[in-house]
C-alpha cells in the first residue's frame, strides 16, 4: 500500500488531500475545522481528518508533498522587491521576514506538525500542482491544461499538455504580468476582499456596461495569444500588497469604493463600480478565450482542463466552452490554492508508481456527519429535534410550504461550492425567496445570484448547454430557457444561472426525484451553509450553530430535523 498526503498552505485556503493506492480518498480545507474563512495556516487538523477518513496514521505516509517550491518563491520575492527598491522599502522587511521565517522552513514545519520524517517531505511546483489537480481528476486521457492564477513561484499562467500519466509544460507567463493579479487589484478597488470577493465582482459585472474599455487599454494589453502585459505604473504589487493598485489607477477610473458603504445600484458611484466590474470581466473573458485557443493550437487536443483561482470564473468558463474550439471542458471544483493539495498528492503518487486516479465522480471528500450526532447536541440545547424516517419526503414537504431549509448530511464538499452536503435549499418559484435568502439569511449584496440544482437528465428542459463536464461542480453558467418562468428566482439579471446538474445517486438526487414525482420542476435553489465571513459548515455542531444564528425555517442534519420552537 502507498499513501501520499498533499498540502497547500501559507497564502490562503490551506488544505490537505490524501491519495491511497492511487485513489483520492479525502480532501479537506483547514477553514472547515478552524472556522477561520480561507485559513492559510498549516492544515494539521485537515491532514489528520484525511488520515482518519482512511483509517491511517501519519506514520503510514510514504510521502508528504507541499504544493510549492519555497526556495524558488523566496528568490522571486527577493528579486521583485530589489527591482522595485526604493519604492518597495516599506514592504521589504515584512515580505522578506515572512519568506525567511516560517515560509522557507515549511517542509520542516510539515514534518514536525505531522511527526513525519523530514526525508519523506518534498515539494512540487505550484502551477504543476494546479495542472495535476485538473487533468488527473478529469475524464480525459489527453487534454490541454490551462492554469491561471495570481502567481506561484514566478509563473502566473501556464499551458500544459496532458497525456496519460504525464504533464508537459508548453509555455508560461511570468509575474508580474498576471491576469489573476489584475482581477485581484480591481477586486480590492471595488471594495471587496482579495481572494474572497472575486466572485462578487463577477456577479456585479452583469449589472454594468463595459464602458471603461479605453481606460483598460492603459492598464493591460492582451495579445492575440492571450498573453497579458500590465502597465505596472498603475499597480502596487511590491509597495502595497493589501490592495495591489496605486493612485494612478484611481486617477484613471475614479476613487476606490468604500467597502463599508451599503450597495445601491441606483446610485451613480455604484453604477460606475458595476461598469468597472463589467469591463474587467469582459477583458478577462477575452484573455481566457484567447489563451484557450492558443492552448488548442499548441497542443492539438480536443479537451481542455482548467485550474488556478481564475478558473473559478464561471462566466468566462462558459465563453471558453462556446468559443475556444474544444469539444469538452473540465474545471477542477477546488480550482484555487486548496486544489493544489490534491494535485501535489497525485503527483507524489504517480512518482511512486501508482498511476493517475480514476476520474472524479464526487466532490464529497470531507469529514462526515454521522447518525445520532445532531440529536445529542440538540437535546443538550433544548432544541426541537425529530428523527427522519423519510428525509427526502420531509424536505420536500417543507419546501412545498415555502420554507427555506438548511441541509447538512454526509461528507462535506471539496472546494468553495456547496453541492448538497452543506447547503441551504428553497424552491425557485417565488422571486421573493431570493430576496429573503440574500438580505435576511445570508446578508449578502443585492446583486448576488443563487445557483439552481437540477436533475441531470432533466437539465436540458430548463437550461441551455446543460449538462456538461462542468455543471456537476457549478463551474460554468448556462442560459435559462425564456419560457421557464417557474424557476425565475434562479435566474441572474443576464438571463443565466450557475447550474449544478445532479445525478440520481448524488446528494440532492433523491430530493429532486421526489419533487419530480410531485409534479414540480426537479430544481432547487442551492446556496452554501454559512453566514457572512464564515466558512461553510463542516460538522453537525457547525450546522446547528448556523441554525441558531440565522433564520432558516428548518435544519436537516444527519438523520434528524430541527425546527423552530421549544423541544
């Protein structure tokens, strides 16, 4: 038996993933245990949970693989700071101190934290881990692979050719000319948190018009091959790493948006923000489509795999599917830094001779909720808790009555999307349910859409372009058929929805089949089981804590249902 643990950490969204005998058996983010959103710290709890799921101890590990080369990362940081000196003098001691402190010793820290001999701890290059996470979990024997993020060691974008157990680098773009850093800087400019708010920018873009095209030509040049060249005078990657942009960008686009001001899309400043978002989204889509076409030309493959944080841009992924010339497109569900852990583990397993794993069939790779857990907690808290003999029938009854139901069952999901294991559900018929979810329960910005989950074999009746290789993991958007007013609460302002297609055996499959038996569309609104600035719930205790703090009507957790009122 061989066992390889992959680790991502130190930037954001730390995670661990375990491959045993060439099979991915567990993958979990540290935030689900620490309850710190996007926790970057060494994922010891996630690693131990992965081992527990497989019934292994750290001593059973043949190898632990970190998702980045810390020595190459130090070199890039040092060189970029020196090139920017003296403008970088404020960041110099902080950045260099971090690199020469815990980051350069990360391999030793991993060995110490897990009690694994140092000689069993190694690393793989950041973008290679991203590429491995997508290609080796895809259903494709051969594929072009595109990895796009802020920056790894020094690579910001790379094209790969995947064939069987092999990944070959075709070409790459280097820091600081990065599509991911461009999107991150404008995310901060628009008042959102970097590495967390990019998907909010994508949602906001649908409310604007790309009227800042001329201004963006001064910020970034996009080549016919998708290559990106930033005008660094507008950015501050080495002088202000919190926001990544400088005063010249504000002079060009107007003042940055105050992140504390409530959104009002009727106000002139917020309409301007939406137009900036729309322009950024358009430029990003065009660059990604051009990059994908270049990957097709350079590799000759008919299938494409995507990873890296930018690959979570579902709207851009839909354009790639339509316009880049590939027959099939797959995006890893944890495309950001967390996904690097699974790529690192797979690369280590392949080096040990295990071969690539089977294609990914489910993202339910986290720790489970077990029967009986919820009842014990609920009894101690005096909550009304009842056992469930027919969970799908009970949930369908609640939904038909117009209720909003939180669901926490089975193993939690891998990646940022709730896919039915840790979800909040509602029927998509009354538009008002969307407002209640956004404003009262989730406390989100008013322009944020919700995703519909639909039975895969009924998806084409409601959504154009579904199902596809991306829809099981909510990594693309699909136009909603105009006549389907019965799902209007799931429709974004641009007429699309970030669709999740569900097979009969998936977590939401039995519920959707039950709705169909009742003559209802087999569709539910599906959003993640978490509040503002909280990670998605992991344990039964997390789910019950959410129920106590947020006004959902009911919580199905494990084999029990909690409703409002005294026990």
